[in-house]
C-alpha cells in the first residue's frame, strides 16, 4: 500500500476550553480537528473566545490541517421560508467570521431541505444562500481578518433533503464555487456501496467523476443503519456496516483528502486506537509529505 497522504483526526469538544481541545488533539494524535463554534442546536451567535490565540497557536504547533468547524444544525439555506432562510444566511455568515478569528479553515454546513418545493428550486436557493452568506461575512464589522471557507455536506436523502447524490454535490460545487464534505455514513445509507473493497474503489471513482477536485473533507463515520435506509447514525470505524476493506480503497481513490471522524466517544484508550486504526487503513501511521 502506498504511503499515506490523508490527514486523520476527529471532532473534539470545546466545553472545557480550547486549551483542553488542543491537549486532546495531541493525545489522540490528530492531524486535523473539527469543533463547534457555538451550540449547534440554537441560533445564538458565536461569541469571541478568550482562548482563541491558544487554540490558533496550538493547531499551528501540532501542524493540524485543515482546522474545521461544523455549522449549526438549524441552518437551512434551501428553505422556502424566507424568514428561516434569511436567519440561516446570517447565522452562516457569523460562523464564517468567528471561524476565521480562530484560524479555522473550513466550516461544514448541511445542504438543507427544499421543504417540498422540489430539488430544482431548493438547489437554486442553496446556491444563492451560499453566495449571500459569503458576501455578508466579508462585510461584517467583525470581519477584520480572514473568513473561513464554507463546504457543503451530503445528506442521507430522507424526505426533502438536498445533496444525497454525488451528482448534486457536483452541481452545488460548480454553481456556487464551493467545495464539499462527504460523510461516509450518509453516503452509505443514501445507497452508495461501501460493503467491500471493490465498493470503496467504485465510490471514490464516482465521487471524483462528479465532483472532481472540489472534495475538501471526509466525515469518516461507520454506519449504524443498513445501506439505502436513509437513516442517519454513526458507529466507530469497524463497528458498523461499512466493510473494513472498503476504507483503504476509498482513501486510495481520494489522495490528500483529510478525514475527520464524528464517531461516538468511548474511553480515551479506545478513541486513540480508533485514530490509529484509521491511519493504518489510510496507508500507515506516517503521512507522506504532500509538497505544500
């Protein structure tokens, strides 16, 4: 197997302070991390962090790249409800600004739901919402530094959710000029076959064919539920329905794409072992230099 080129890490809590987040990243051997900037279940704006410099300095010291944040779950840029959509655009803009202040590179946002108006209209609103959020972020009073990059995450395809297919991810990437995040558990329950090595190889090839080099990130999660069920649910890698031998082929077809796990926390020892396992599945414990 060729030397690994994919940075591996996981989502980490921030409730104990961002200094503890950095300590956890170091202990787990994370090469990339993801955090929340504010409560994902509420509309409150992210607040400036007193320990922002500690976090930014810590990620630089550890060589963590990219640094990722996940936007609020409530955001729906594709909503047919104008009030909800405007609130969502404003919320994403605020998170892009807050992310930039922490040295965060990417902000993952869900594609959202068309609310019954159909995929075409929903996609139009999603593309417009992304453009408006970036414009608002650029002109916000607090945007005195860099603004993070929004990336759109695939869905499980339940109900009126957008972007459960790689074709639709490719469309939003082209039309909005954004990159995307692919959640492996979402892809599996949306119908993509990760039940074998051949399946992993085929899924990677299909993703590249549809999205090209716009794949910014993998959310590397094993699936609780069966393929095609359209029911979300994460398991630790190796403990769900995705085949272990699918992962090396998936990584092999997506060189250089970083992976963040959002799998359930267990003991510190179990979490360390999961990170090590994924590094091995991606090609080994040592990452080959990417020349950039």
